[in-house]
C-alpha cells in the first residue's frame, strides 16, 4: 500500500443472475437483487436492486423491469453496466473529492465463453474499473467455504446459483475438471410456475414462484421436519378471478424432480471425468454444496444417495462465492494464478 492507496478502492463482486453481492474491506456492503427498472419513454433507469424488485411483475406500460444477467452471463450490456455503476455508488454515502480508481475481482461461471467473459470485463470497465480480474465461481466458492485450494488434495464443489449450476473438482489451485449446466434456481421457479398452471389451473408470477421455493421448496418427498403448507394467491385460469390455494412440500419436490435429476446427472458426469487419485480424495472429503440452490430442503441428502458420498452444505451458502472472491482480492499475490 503506497501513499496514494486511498485513491484506490478494492472491491469484490459476485455478479449473480439473481443477486449481486459486493464486498469492500472484508464486509458485505451491497446485497441486492440483480434487476433494474427502466422508463420506456425517457430510456432512463428509475430503480436498481430491491426497489426495482418490488416493481417486478407489477409495472405499467411505461416502466419495464430488466434482469441484465441470464444463465450467469450478461444478456443486456447497457443495463448491466448501469447496475454495476449504481451498486458501486451504494458502497458509501459520502461523495469523495477525488473519485477513487476501482480495482475489481468479479466471479464468472466456469463454462463461460470468451465473448461472454469480455462482456463482463467491458461492463466493469465502463462502470469505472481501472483494473478488472476474473475468478471462476467454483474456485471462489471453494475459497469461501474454507477449503485450502492450494493443497494437492481433490475437493468437489457444487455451486447452484440462479442461472447456472457449477460442478468442479479443484486441486493445486486449479480446476481439474468442471461441468457447468444452465439449470439452477431460475429453472426451479419456472417448474413451479408451470406446475401451478397445469395442476391447479392458477397463474402465478416469478416472484410468487420464488417465494414458494423458499417457503416449501424440497428435493425429496420425505423430510424429517417438513415445512407447513403455504398459501398461494394467483389468477384462476378458468374464471380469471384471483384465487388462493395451499401447496405442500411434497408437490414441490415432485415438480422440481426433473431439474434436480439433470443436476445429479451432471455431478455423476463430473465424477466420471475425475482422475482416480482425486476420486480417492473426494471419497474421503465428500462433496461441498454452495450457492442459494443448495438451501433447497433435502438436496444434500438426495445428492448423497445418488453419489454414495458425504455431502456438506456451506455455512451461509448464499454468500460463499462472494466471501471467496473477497479473500482472493485480499490475497491478490497468493492467488495470482487463480485470477485471470
């Protein structure tokens, strides 16, 4: 740190499909939904994050809500740039005399293409970053969980986010083999919406589907301490009037079964590609789950039954990737070969 260190601000960003988390000085300073609200007439952005989320699904024709990221990558370049810029402003309320130069570490999915990677880098630079480094999500998750990634020991990490599920085997500070599938939290929401339409003749929005997933979402139909039935309000497809029904966790486990099976298949595929010596390590250490999707009730048990391995869920799995990105930023020199 030199004499002008106050002119540089170091931030770690977990740019997620569902939520964006920013870490500054080892503290989570921003944790907001990845969404912006736009005025169609003027083209100006009205709200970002939680305020925009409140408008989602409730807008009139002059306001449009946009989620700039889809499947873990930037789908709307301009909105993403604006969202990053506004979220950086949320870090501190005081306006500095000299705007500091920003040094950023951003995590990206491991199955990302070079073009998609470039979009993340360009968005960050347009938002004011002087130096941008990228780190793969499973690696960030492993560091955030507390695994020593530099050891010659194999560890398997599954990061189930909003847009992608990342499965990676990590050893000696690198990803030995990885599988990135675009089935995650958003697909669970879509499955719930579809199930409500077909089974109960009721139309619900994305936010309600997310709420159902949090309140009664499950991966297996038999839970030790099941959640109570949840009241769902939506529009009746036959009469067109608002209606309320109750759903239980068994129904949700049934409707999410197909998507979870695809994640299980990807985990088995990643294990097939793993070198035998690392397989022996994974048998001893087990599998680590991170990301918001890992909070689905019974998912750890289901993966354990399928793989016959121990499955550990990270503490505070929602922020594991962000924590790891923050640690990588702090130990920039130690993790130089991890960060692009």
